[in-house]
C-alpha cells in the first residue's frame, strides 16, 4: 500500500465512458485494470495530468514526488513545492516508501536560477492567452537544462491558467524541472533573490527578441493548411475557469458541422464544471467533454476512438504548446496553433486564423509566416515520433 497521499495521472481511456465512445474492449479493459490496480493500493482515482488543480494541491515548501513533466514544473515554479522530474515507476516507489532522493529541486541549492532570460518590451494590453505557451516553449529552448529566471513580466499579472500553459510548454522544450519569473513566481520577488548566492555578473544573460518569439510560434503553428477538422483542447487538463471561458466564447455562436471540438479534463474538474452549468452550454455548442485521459495518451497507448479522433482528420488546431509539439509524432496529423479565441473561431468557420497574434505583429516588424530554421523543426518531429509513455503514472506528495 502507498504510505503517503497519492494521486494518479491520466490514463489512456475515459474510464467511466469508454463504452459510449466506442473504444474496443480489448484496448480499454487493460487500461481500466491498470488504473484499478493503482487504486487498490491506495491511490486516489484523480486521473489528471494537472494535479495542482485538485483541492489536495501541495503548498509552498512541501516535498512532493511527481512524475508528469508539466505538473513537476508547475509545482516547483508556481506553487513553490519541491520535486524532481521522476521517471515511471520511480514515482510509484516514492509513493510506496515515502522517500525520494535528497537532491536537485528538493534542495535550496538546486532551485536557484542559472541563466537570465530577458524578454523584449511587451505591451501587456496586447497579450492574449497564446503568449504564455509560446513564451514558455521559447524559454525552455533557451534554458535547455538550466533553471532560468525570466524578466520582462514584472508589470503583467498572469493567471493560474496562463502559468499552467507556460509550465507545460517549458517542460516540453527544457529538461529543467523549474523556472522563475521575476516579480511573479514565489521564489523570485526579484532577479537577485532567484540567483541565490550567484551574482548577476556570474550568469549568462540571454536577450530574447520578437524574432525569437516568432520563430517559436512558427515551430508550434507548423502547418500551412487552413482547413481545420478538429479543435483539441485540454493539454494539460482544462481547469474550471477554462471551461467557463470556453463557454463564454461559444455563447451565441454555431459550430461548423465538419469540425469536432474535444476537451479533456480530470474527473474532479469536470464534475465541478457540470455542476456550474457551463457544461450544458458547451454540450449545446457541440463540445465533447472527455475525462480521465489526455491528448498525449490518445492515439499512443490506446488508439484514439473515431468518436474522438476521426480517421479523416487531417489538421487539428490547439492552444497547447505541448500538444502542438508532440501531436505530429503521436497522431501523424498537421497542427495549427492559436489562442483559445482563435480555436473557437476555427471551430465556427472551419478555418485556422491566418494572421499572427497582435502581440507578435505589433511594432511594424517585418516577419515571415513560417520558420526557415528547418533542422530544429525536423528534430522536434523526430523526437516526438520516438516519445514513449506508460498508460499510468503514480503522482504523490510526501508529508
């Protein structure tokens, strides 16, 4: 039995609804049995890749042992909890023993910034929700394995969902387990504090540019195809607030008949969303709400059911940098990237937005629609094709 409170990551099927989704029993039942085995040893059937959205989320300074990359980065960076990126089965061992290696981000010395990433001047009034995943992805590429402190957002107040998107994108492109944002995250009231014993003159300062952000955007918005077949939302799992925002954007509008809209979330969040009433609005618009599984599982461990991911789907659009990165290799489809509002526009028109967001196109700067840096894009696809994940991870925190 687990000896500390333990939550479970997404599995490869919607556990309570796979029959209605026409998932073949020979695919669904093994996944369901694996989930039941973890619950039998005391894990909570949370089935979410965003355990920080649960009422049991850890607090500042709490030692935890998590295995999902976006959750690890969010816990360390935004909550100020302490964990490494734990591999499959090592996280289960931590749950069974209540012990983790006393190293890395569990220690003060493993949490200080090693590089400064300085954003260009930004007009906060022009930023939309697509800025944070694109920026997180860029910062991860620049940080590589180093813990960065990011400057330039001191006068901007990102929401929890903004930081969720940033964390997931950063965890996709960087092997570091955390970041700091000066004036935003709890261990970085300023740059000097985030550096710990280091002095600013002793660390590399990387000046990021609008051109860098455009390049990151083009890596994510990697297809030139305008026609959209699927809107993919919820990677990481949607929050209650994101469901509410989506319902607001869909209100009074009509979904294009050839476009599917699918949102994944954890069962606790989905239950709260249904009780709030906004799920009914989403149902009326034609949004399919899926629980327990997530996009990085669909089509990898268990083939995605046609009711969720039609074989005729050629191009999907998402607001997730993580899924934009992995989808070409996982499901072999073309991918467009946009804000949540842009995704809703695509759901209604059947066409992807054809312009860069205002925060990238401002300033009179001449930019190219597609990246000319072919090797990095090629490497991203090759890496995503080799991604291998298990159907279930034990996620837990230690008391």
